[in-house]
């Protein structure tokens, strides 16, 4: 029996009111809502997880978690049984909920923002003309309300490093610093993430082909800002990993421009309680690309393979358990206990696959150790 997991990410819904250029989750048909876990389902699963693990931290993600009206009720329940819930949001549904959020059971709140001096960059990345105004107002309001607490919550901005916003990274850090909150950056990947849009590989390749030097300089600037006291949560090792990907990655078999890559949950015939057989493992690339499509140095995280299969426990909106967000579920919590799925033969088979995987998603913030 392997050690218990120590990183927990629960995708409470795929639904989202953004039309992000780096994500395809918002395309998931709304008739999938009927398959989402209910309020009571989530409470029961959290109770079962607590019985297995004791107290633990976890993050609610999406989609956009706050499109679910029961998100506060579930978070408060988690806190009441000794768990430590966190959440990541685009901020668009929080305009009138900042005080409720600050007073909720969430211990950490992360808001996504991709620009600060040029609103259009963020608006375009979110696919909404009002995204920048709403999100920046929410961030500043949360920061103000948080300062009034005796025990303030941890507030964080998260930003994607992509071709359009390289000149925004330093201003974003300054904005976070002025508001007394931290910031975390994520390099756009080569299409390995759980949800990706059809143009994400082109954006990644543009970074490699046209803007590599600018990106490396921007990342080095972030390292410098850390020495000046800016609260940038990325470690120097991770920032150097971003640079290694930019320097050493080689792209091939790039999807055609505009290719519509549909999230796995939205695909016709997807079985929400499906588990992974040996046959599926041999074929399991979420977006039907070979592992070698995007090659980057094995050394940029560890020299002995990707470790996410031994630390990550993720639950999708339908109860599926994933130990890697880019690969299929290894079981369903509708059918079995979490510890049984974690210690199952299906999970062990997938861990072997993960250890030999060399995708750049090892540097995602939810994967990087």
C-alpha cells in the first residue's frame, strides 16, 4: 500500500461564465449539469475523505466554482468537520459576494488576472469585455475587507504567462504588492492541461518561436522582484523550470489552427464511472496526442519521473477520481471508497504511465512540488 496523497483538487463544476482562450471547459454542454455531484454528494464525499485522511487542505476549482449556488454551504460544511477548503475563481461572480466570501469557510482565495495596465489583454483572454473591471474591483474589495479581519485570509492573484502579457508580469506583481496580497504565475503549456482550447498549442509555439527571449527576461525580472520583497509564490526552481521549457522544448505535430478540442467530460459516450484498464492506459492521451508531441527536458522537475500519481488526488464534477488531470479517471466515488480507489490496481497501472510521461504539465502549479 502506497502513502496517502497530500495534494487535493476538487473540480466542483465545469460550468463557467468566461470564454477563456486558454481553456475549453466553458464549451461543456449545460445538460451535463444533471450529472454533477449534488450538495449532499459533496458533503458525503468530504466526510468519507475526512474518515480516511483526517484533517487536510483542498482547493475547489472549475470551471468557475461560484456558478454553483451551494459553494458556500459546502465550504462551510467542510470547515465544520475540520477540513481546510480553498478556492480559485475568475472573480466574475463575486461582484456582490465579497463580504460573504471573506466571512465564509474558505481559508484561501485565489483570483485569476492576466493584465493590469492594459485591460484588453485580460478581457480578450477571458472572452468578455467586462472581465477586467469586475475582477480588479473584486480583488481590491477583497483586499480591503480582508485587512479588517483579525485573522485575515490568504489572498492570491494567479496569472498565466503567455505571449500577450509578457510586459504585464511586473505590473501585476506591483499591483498585488500594493494591495498586500501574493501572486503566482503559471507558464502557458503546450496543450497538456486538463482543459485546453484549440489555439493553446499555437500560443505556446509563438512563445517558443517569436518571444522566447522576452519571456525569459520577464521571468528573470520576477526572480529579481522576489529579492525586493514582492510576494511571488513561485519558487526560483519553478521559475527556472519555466525557462528550461522555453529554451529546450521542441514542438511538432501542432494541431491545425482553430481545431476544436472538446473537454473529455463533454464527449459523447463518456462514462462518468469509467475506470482505467491496461488497454486504456496504452491509449490514454486526453487530447489524442502522443507524449512526444511536446518534448522538454526530463530534468526540469525531477530526474526520476513525474510524481503527481503519488501525491495528487482530484475529484471531477461527477465523482471521478483522477491522479493526473491529463489522464482518465481511475475510479468513481459513486461506486467505491476513496482509499480503495487510491490503492487500486487501476491507479497503480496509471502511476507507471505517469512516471514515464515527459509533458510540460509537470510544471503546472497544481503539479509542481
